[in-house]
């Protein structure tokens, strides 16, 4: 049996817009995702998060399910516009009450609450003031964070400031595939900087308030490798790595932005930075979350976009593609964990997301046999274990996702959950992988 260290934390993750629904209930304001998904052709099949999994009304049932599976911790995110409907100013007591109760119920069920302050649902009113492209966004975020720390700081043990700032900036503002749907590369760099600044200011607010929990940030990190030994491939790799990972890791843990990337993109694309910003961004955190899904090899491509690179997914033998057209490469998880530990930080690391969407076929009772997902989880946990053996300070693992949910631009088509949601009846049915995960938690490991 592959045993994990004592105290290794087992959990599952979700995000507010992807599961809550109740998009305009109890005083909630509009978010950029409400706004975006209500526009034609932004989302596959015209799907929206209006109802999603209706978790807003079913959180007790969901927590009972978590308990029955033996989850030790639950990672959820808070919808900023539920708390501050227009982003700043008046607090919505009903929104606050929802998360207050959620945390209390989790604790009653013996589940450690792990709260993310921002998983992409910015209040639309703030978008109309420029969103993350406006430098003031860092202060708006710190003020919102303070409201949440004051309300839940006595009970929430783990706080993440941001989920995947790369995606918010480069997919939301660079490519426009995500809300707010802007395609402007220089804005992507600027918003990345403001998001990082917002993170730093929230950490400062947390330290100033002396709250008892721990605070960190969650990055989506892939494993990157050069396609070949040529200098052209090596440098293409460096550009792509620095844009996707180095930009965030280096500013957070070394207090500087990657020099090569910044020279490459030149002064017209570089973000405007004020003195003191990088000190704020690199204020020490207590843990880091890594979301891992895939690995890439990078070759020089003279016809490529700004990075002049051809980026191709790496697949390990024997795995088909997932429903997202993602290849599967568990070894990349060991590699990225070792990379972070060797080059950036020895603070506790958590895998805050890992999982896969495969075509699920429910039987007449809604039960899904999902050996592919189960094997995926086992292979990635084995890879995580290898990193621990190599000395990485890895302290826990969260499956993405607890429930099938709204997969952003792809709507409800890809199903990532270990629990099936029938979107017509909203009935929840644990899949085979959920029962495997339950056993794994119980044994603190699994048979290889
Ligand atoms: O569903 C997303 C999640 O919101 C952020 N990380 C990746 C997941 C799968 O695409």
C-alpha cells in the first residue's frame, strides 16, 4: 500500500460561480461571469451559471455528502458580489450569512474550511470601473478580503487570496475566452500585476488583523520542458515558462519579475509597476496551492504569436485524451512539485486542484462507473507521493471537483466531479471514483 505521511490532508474543491447558482438572489450583485454568460455565443450551448448545481440552496445536503465520503477539508470560493453587490461599499448581510453558515456546518461535520477569496467572479460594477486593469482593484480586493477575514477569520483555517491569476489575466484579458472577454496582451500583463498586488495587499490585511488561520495563493502550474536541445527551443521554452509560471512564482517568492520575458515583450507590453509593489507582492505566505492538469513541450516557432513558440501537450503512454482534449501526464506533477520546491520555496505545498473530465455514462440510477477518472486520480496521487519521497513539503490534496459543475466557456459538457449531478433534477450521485477516494482517505493511501 502506498501510504501518505500522517496528517496529510484529503479534500475536494469547487468554486462559487461553478456550483452555487442563485445568481441574483438574496441581494447578490451581478458578476462578470453572470454578465458574460448571458451574452450569445460566449459559452458552449448558451449555458450559464444561473442555477448551476444549486449549491446555494443545497449546501447542507452537499456537506452531508462530503462527510459521508470522509473528506477532511473542503475548498470553496466566495462570490465577491454576494458580499459586496457593487464590489465596494455596503455589505449584503444575506450573502455573508450564507458563507457563515457554510463554515459552521463544515466545522460541525468535522471538515476544515479552506476559503478562496477570488475564483474569477468579479462584481460587474467593478468591471465597469476598469476591472483588474484599474490599479485601484488591488485596494478594492483588500477591502473585500478584510470584510471576509473579520467575518470568518475565527473559523477558516486556510485562506487563498486568488485562484489561478494567470487564467484571470491571460485568458480573461489576453485571449478573451473568459470573462470579461477582452483580447489585449498588454492589458493581460497589467492585470496580472494588479492581481498580484491585490494578493499582496490582502496578505498585509490578514497579517495586520492577526487572524488565527493561514494564508496563501493558488497557481495553475503545468510542467514545461524544451522540445529539443537547440538554443532556439531552450529560449522558446524559457519565454513560455516565464509567462505562465515564472511571472507569478518569481514575483511572489523572489520579489522580481522574470527579466528575459520582460525584455522580450518590451516596454509597450510591460506592466506599469510602482516602487514598493514587488515588496508587497512578495510578502511571505504560509502555504502555496498548485493546480495541476497537464504538461507541455515547447519548440521555437518563427510563425508563433508573441512568444514565437509551438506549445504541445505531453502525453504518457496508455492514456487517451480527457473530455477537455487534455493529454494526461502524471509524471509532470512530480516534476512541477520538485521544481517549485527546488527553486522557489520550502513552505507547505498543497495540490489544490487535480482531476479530469471523462465521458460519464450513468446507469438507470444515475451511478457512474468511472475507472478512467479513478485511474487518473491514482496515477496523480502516486506522482504526488514520489514528490514527497523526494523531499517536497507536500501537505495535502484536493480533487477537482467535488461535483460536476459549470466548466466556464465549455458550460456543463465536461464533467469533472467525483459526484454526478443530474442537471435536470439536481440529484447528486457519488461515482465509483468517489468511493475509491473515500477508501483512500480512510487508509491514508491505496494499493498500487
Ligand atoms: O474548472 C476549472 C477551475 O475553475 C480552475 N482550474 C481548472 C478547472 C478545470 O478546467
